[in-house]
C-alpha cells in the first residue's frame, strides 16, 4: 500500500456484490487510506451484498437512485455531514439496459427501455456532477471518474443501446470537465475498462467469447477488476492532477489493435461461411 489517498474522502456508486468493479475500487480506496461512503439503489442493496463491503471499509451506505436529483442531493448533503468536510473523489460505476436484459436487438429496441438506459448509464453522471457542483461539495483538485467501455467508439455485437449510453457518458466527462476544471480545478475522466465478468458484464450476449477474443488480441491481456481498481486509485490521487476530460483506455492494449497472431491462429481454425448475427439470436 502507498497511502495514496490518505486523508481523502470519497463517494462510491455501484458496488452490488464482490464481483462489481466498484467493490474492488472501494476496497482499494480504503486500503490506500481514504474514507468512503457507499451508495446504490434500495433494490440493489436488498439483492446485493453492499452491507458486507460497508463493514469491511468501516463505513455507511446511503441509498440513492442515481437518476433521481432528489436522492443525489440527499446523498451528497449527508456525505458532507458525515465527513464534516468536502469530498475529494467520486466513482460513478452505474449502468443498466433493459433492452440488453430482455435480449431485444438494436433494430428492435423498446424506446422506454432505451430512455432508461440513457438515464441510468449516462445522464446520471451529469446529475451527479451538477448536484455536486451546486452544493460545492468537492475540494479543489478533486477527481470524478466514471467507468466506460470501448463500445462508445467501436461497434461490438450485443452491446446494444449501452454503446450509445457510453458515448454520451464520455461526452459528459469532456463537457463537464471543462466547466468543473475552469471553475473549481476539479478533474473529470472516464476509464474504458476491458470486458470483465461482473453481474452487468455477464448480461452481455456472448460475453465469454468476447473476453477470449479481447484476451487474445490485447498484448497485455484483459485488465482485471483488481487492476481497474489500481488504475482508479491513481486518478483519485494527487499524482494525476492535470489529467482531465479524458477517456482512458485500461484494456491491455486492445483499443489500438487490429489483429494479433494469437487471435489469427484461432480465427484460422474455423473459416466457415459467415452467418448473419440476427439469424443466430432472434
Ligand atoms: N463488466 C464489464 O465488462 C465492464 C467493462 C467496462 C465498463 N463497465 C462499466 O462498469 C460499471 C460497473 O459495472 P460492473 O461491471 O461492475 O457491474 P455491476 O452489475 O456490479 O454494477 C452495476 C451497478 O449499477 C448499479 N445501478 C443500476 N441502476 C442504478 C441506478 N438507477 N442508480 C444507482 N445505481 C444503479 C447496480 O445496482 C450495480 O451496482 C458500469 O458502468 C459498466 O458499464 C463494465
């Protein structure tokens, strides 16, 4: 441990169970000396295991639906009260798509679900930032990080409306990063993480095949959730004070690859006539 977050206070969204990226990030932040508050929706708190994490990190859980401005205001006010001082970092690790869950394809989405996907997985990031700014809740040189995925830039089969949500999420990091940086010296970034077998991750169609593909393609292999936590800690720390408005790939090199020897060998094993995706899944 390096005590990189000694004396810092943070809010961590999105720890559902011990597979969650936010769970690992909370554990690492605590190990690095931070005081944290955990938050999730009341439903996820019931179905998940967040109280166990709270005990481990010697902290409390404040329920909040990240799409509700009222809940976010209550969360941030209570966090300020709990810490007795402003906060230094926020992790947004929140996403959900009913279209993905229900297996609806991108050319046959339910638009109510689509709007919810955008609200939960992208707009909520804006709401968190705007609420924090209005309450002047974050110290100068504070850091806000959201977790993204390369489907924001490249089309990946099965990622559906979440791809659009991630594009918006990354755009919000840039647009808000400009304002928050200029006004308060607060940095806003997204980390674009390798596919990882979490609850949300395992909902993506063909996740195992996708993880094998990205593992073969990435010179350093897929980034694990523990490695994601390490990277996040650097962004919360004072070692990255001038990094803002960035989408930072944490993917073992995948984002800059086209084809690797390991992937090509696998691909060459089966050169069957390609079949259209939709035929396979509808
Ligand atoms: N697992 C992957 O392959 C992967 C890769 C890149 C990025 N990500 C991103 O990482 C983040 C965390 O996902 P994860 O993989 O750890 O899965 P996860 O299922 O453990 O976490 C998703 C979290 O979002 C929370 N959530 C859903 N709706 C909410 C709402 N309305 N308000 C507040 N919280 C809500 C859930 O309760 C859950 O804790 C997501 O943004 C996801 O898109 C995941």
